[in-house]
């Protein structure tokens, strides 16, 4: 997928000012390849009859204004840019609600310029003073990702609040005055951060018209008293390979430390303490290894109170005893399996332990299987089977059970199913509808016409980068703070639930409502070309998947991973491949464990994901990204899984590449190119999960659309050969690069797919 520069949200604040002109306040502005101004008005403000205006220097020309929820008209006279705004529908002035902050962004002709003289409506001369706020380099005792806040008061009233500002920056705060003779008493407050006190130097002063006061922000670490817990863990009998897990909590159950204990003395340092002692709970649990359960002596789960004193070592001794586990016998019967078919049954407990896979090759009874009677939930999963294009799926009764009985019976019944076809499309979240319905962008009916033919709508994009850059994606990893709706930018869960961000959340929720009313599925697409090239670290897999589970508990039917830079850095390729594979697998496991088996996961990749130097078709160009899907499949196989078991679909990006790179005419991909790609994927992925992607219009990177007739033929072939369906970029894409209106062509081809897939 790709991400237009029009998606990029407000850049990092480099200057902050408060200017009273008309009834509007400039909160921030930024330069770069994407410029922005953020402002709000203290009264409802007509932005058509009171245009937004600002100056840019260095002879910069501005184009492509976006970010305000309406139709913008841009004019530029020398260095002065003016923007007026109307509603999308009906054709009338757009009114910005009172106290609603909005970020307006634009494309400049150069990335080197300054923004000045911002105002809304007529220019009124203003008397003002300046405060130059200097933030220090990040102190070592402040955690990574934690940023500074500064609150400035004028004459006892809050003037402005500067939040989450980057370290080692200088901010210009403008102080409005009533007249040239007026003065203002300024007081500056710096909230504590990571138990460090903040201060301003000077913290209080008086400024007059035309004066500038420099202020330095400082942090001082508070002294911290700590003590140590010494845990000596031993075991009766031979030492197991497993290390027991411990959790230390406060008395009100807030976790402060956790980890695994070695079979010897363990020194757990850095626990908050006092001379009198701080009270904690030490929690340990039993574990199973082989045919034995190891329990802390005394009871199954040991929780003991401990007291940590400053500069002292508190001892604790834990002894584990062994108990032989009697197995639970699992009997298996199979029915409905086609003749000569082979499938596989897997039994796995909630902690990931499993027995060897059981081959299913006949109907009837199977040998009794022994599993540990470990009081854990066990899950049964039987693979599907295909006879030609006929799909046989297994229903297991029960599909999960608790291992706390002498025996358990599983009945596996295979039945023929019709795989639903995918007619899916990406929704560019920075553009309006191509063929709008009734109402405005905050009404679900506004989206109905565009969404009508779709089974899946991918909202694109959520990003790991709060400010993604389409011209030069940032070569860095995730900050771990949020999954971002980059249009804002802010945490997507906050955007769709917070009243403060309802100006954007209402739009997204309207799209979700339209999709649901169309009996389709709303999918969050994460990534895109503009997102971070180093995605996440291996240690962040749990954090990201937990955030996705939370998101899907809030809204949405699934997620689609579109991580396009896995092979950008050869030194990180293997790590990034493994990270994505682990993310897919971990997310599937967490969704299932949370009872969210209905939530879907997709993997979107390029046409070359399932061939390498040995299997690439002759005369096809080699790319660094060749074989990414093969590598992901290999990682999943090593963990007893596969893409088939983990994802609901695999989208193929069959665009944004010169057709001659796939031995096709310069006018577009040949049917043979499509067939070669589909065949490569089908060697590793079940056909019903393979979804072919089209971009029926202008394409990036030298791609050429092959035309409507070819695409219709491919869609018909997909139906005949039993593939999963079709995907389109993008439902609401306007004409780009060529005169073809991509979204209109998408709608036409999607309706054709509807007709074909009904056959």
C-alpha cells in the first residue's frame, strides 16, 4: 500500500504562540516537507467569510491544503497564504466549533521556510511580549519517550499549556497585551516527571510590549531509597529446566517487579524502601515439567508478605516439592473426512504446551492420547482439507476443555463449506468519498455508495509513527506509546472514544457504522509506505498485540498488517521478518484466549513474497523484498504454526511496479503474470485465503494499470480457480498521476466481482 503526503498529521511542535486576533489562537506551527498550523477559536468561527491567513518566507509556494473537515480553497499572494473553507455538503460556509483545535497542513515547494503573521479574518494590530522557553537535553533519569510539560500563567490565569515537547528545543510563546503600555505578570509551572521535580529559571517575572524573556527549564532527580530482596529457591529432587516465575506487588496489587528465579540465591534490587520498611507481596506459582508438578511448599500458590528496608537485604527461602501428575486420557472420533484425505489435529494448552500433532487419515476412532492433567484449558484445532476447489472444514466438539478429569472425548466432524469471497478495499482516511451519499462526513449514509460492493473495508492507515513521512519514511522504531491515527495524530482508541477528539472520531465511527450496515467487515490497516521502516523491536511484540486487542475490543472486526519496509535494511531484515511473524502468531493466540476468535487478521504483501532466487520466474526482476512471505512462513513453521493457521487472508499488492519487471508489455501486466504470482502463493497458502490486489488507475513507481478488460478476466479466473477474492487500492482514491479516477474504477470492478462470485 502507499500513503499520500495528505495523510501526514501535524509535525512536531517547533514554536508555540498564543495570539489574540479576531477570536482565534495559533497553538503551534511547523515547517518541513509537510508544513502545519494548529489553532482554535474561542467562539464558533465562519472560516469561509473569515479566511485563515499566514506568511511563508524564502519564496516558498504552498499547495494541497488539508486537515480541516471541509472543502478548502487556497490562494497565495506573494508570501501570504489564504485559505477559506466550506462544508463538504451542503455548499455553505464551514464553521469551526468553539475551542476545537484543528491542524491544517500543506505541501510547500521547499522544506526550509518560516511561518509568521497567522490570523483568522481581518488583521488587527496586537501589542505583545515574548517568552523564549528553552527545554534541556533529556536528563538520564527521565525515561525514554517521556516528554516535558510547561504551564504558563498570565496575571494568575492560565495563558497556555505546552505538552509533550521534544527535549533540547526552544519555544516562542507570545503574550498578548491590551496596549503598548500594558504589562503582564508571568508565572511558570513545570510539573514533575518520573519523580523528578521541574522548575523554571526565572519562574516569575513581568514583561511589557516588545520585550522578550528567556526561561530555562530544569529537572532535579528526587532521592530514592531502595532495598534488596534475597530469594533462595530450591527443589526437592533433581533440578528442573524450568525456572519458577515470581511477581512482586504492592499491598494493593500493583506489580513492581517480576521475572524468573534461578535455582540458587536471587538478589532482586531496586525495591522502594524506607527505614521503617515498605510492605510488598511476593507471589510464586506452581509449574509443570514432564510428568511432575512443582509446587511451592505449603500450598499451591504461595503469597507471602515481605518488608523492604533501606540499604538492607530481606531474605526469603522458597522450596519446591514434586507431585506426580496422572494423565488425562483423550479419545478421538472422526467423521466426514473425504477418502484419501489427510488432516492434522493439534492439542495445545493455554500456556502454549502441546502434544505431538495427530494425523487424521480415516474416519472412526483413534488411539487414546495422554495429556497432562494440569488444570489448564486445552484447545483443539483440526486443519481443513481441500479436494480440488472443495473445502472441507472440521467442527470439533468440544473445541476446548479443562484438563481436570480422568478422560475427555473429542468428536471431529468434517463438512463441505463454501468459502466466502473477499471483495475488499482500502479507504484513504485523508480523502472524502468519491460518490457521497446523504449527509456530511459524520453521517454513515455519506459513505454508503462507495462501500456498497465491499465485504471488507480497510481503514488506512493506522501507524506506528505519530507523524509518518511519505517522502522519507523515518528509519526508526516504535515509541510504544500508542497506535496512531496519523490524521490527528493521537491514540486511535482515544480518537474514537474521546469527546475532545470527536471532530475526527465521529468521522471514523460513521465509516464503521456504514460498513456494519452494509453487512461488511471494518478492518484497521496498520502500516503503509509512510510508516516507520524499523516497525517494532522483538521486545515490543506483546505491547503492540495487547494494544491491538484493546482496539478490537473497542471497535472493528480485525486488523491488516501492511509493513512495507521489512527488507529495507539488510542488517535488520531477519529480525523484522521474525518480528512480523511473531506479531501475527501472538495476536492470534491472544485474540483466541480472549474469546475473540471472530476477529480477523490479514497479511498484505507484494507480488514477489513467495519466490526466491531459485524459484523466481525467468525474466522477472529481482528485488530485495523477494521471499518475505517464505521467510515469515519459515518462522511460523518453526513455532508449530503457519500463515494458514494464523491469518484470514493474504493480500497481494499487484501494482506500483513497472509491468516489464514481470516480463509483461509496457502497457500493463499480462494475464500470465497474474497466473505466475497466484501459483507462487498457492504453493504455501490455502487458495481461499489468497486475495489478488488491483489499483485501477494511476500508480506509483512506474506502475501501469493494464485496463478494465484484463482485470475483469482475472476476476473471472479467480472465481474459476477457487482463489479467495479481490482487493482494491483504493475505494475513494481520486485521479492521481493519470486522468483515471481510481475510486470510480474500483466501484465498477467490485460490482463486477459481486456478479462473478455469485455464479
